[in-house]
C-alpha cells in the first residue's frame, strides 16, 4: 500500500464546514466596511443641513472710501441703492460711522453722506457715530449700517477640526463631506439673494396679461393654434467658412 492511499480523505461534511468557514470569514471582512459607508439617506450628511441659510435680524453695511474732494457718482449711486434696501428690509435708523481716530478728517465726508441720504427723501432716520480702527496704517472707510432682515449662514467658514490627510484617524474613511464643505457656496448664495423672503416662500402671482389671453382665445375661436411659434434665422453649418 502506498503513502497516498494511507492518507485520510476529507469527508463531504468536512468540505461543507470548510466552505462555511470561508464564507463567514469573507462576510466578517466585508462587515468591517459597513460602519463607514452607507446608502441610508438619514446617515448621509448634506452641506445644506450643516450650513443652512437662515433669515436673521443682522446688520447690513456699506463701506465708503473717500476719493478726491468729495463723493463721486459711483458712491452716490451706492448710497441710493443702500437707502432703497433700507426702505425694503431695514428697521430702526441708518448709522453713519466714521473712524474714531480720523473723525475730523472725515467730518466733511459725513456731512456729504447725510445730504446724499436726505436727497433720497429719507430724513430723520440717520444717526452719526464712530468705530475703533484696529490698524492705523490701513485706509479706514466711513461705514453705513442698518439693522434688518438678512439671509445669512450661522456657521463660520474656514473651520478644519479634523485632518482628512492624517493617517492617525479614520475620518477620511467615511466618505463624507468635511466640516467646511459647502460653507462658502451657501454664504455666497445668501449674499446674492435680493429678497431673503424668497428663500422661505414664493411670491404671490401677479396679474395675468389680458392682451395675451384675449389673443389666445381669439386664435382658438378662429381654429388656429394659440401656441407661440419661434422662428430663428439659422445659418447652415456647411456655409460657414466655405467662402460662398
């Protein structure tokens, strides 16, 4: 009898046990990834939730840098737009704040700003004050400010509490957005909204165009298609560059 015939052969039950053990080990290896990746929407962190845009009672400011002898036309246009926004969303008074250390130099500019605001028809709602200047070497503007409704992001941007490239943590394994992701986008969107109330609710429908409605009704009565047909004068692509 040779050596190979003397070795015990694995039974069918042993083979099943071995296959079951391999399957369990493979399942255990895959289960280690479950804690860090999930398709459950409740577990996915969205930057709209981390950095939401909210309506807040916050200050709106306009910095005026004196150029030349007085206010130029651009500055006057900025003041008119600032006053218009105050009429729409502002409360209280408009504050004219001059740099504390240079109030004497800016006194004439402050008077011109007051006259520019009064020229818009807004009188009696302006106060004058000062604010401290941190760096005396920098040009300090005259600042207009009012309190009112404003779209803003309550969280501060530029926060990096965790290091995604660090090998000592598993934060980068979770396949989630980092803390600062989306903050700048949300802040820019909030700053560009003309009316913050549009973020909360839609505006009321305006009055319909009666002329367009009567034209469509007339076309239907005459058996014509009331739809608008747009006709564009296009140039065939074969003609472009052919010299013909």
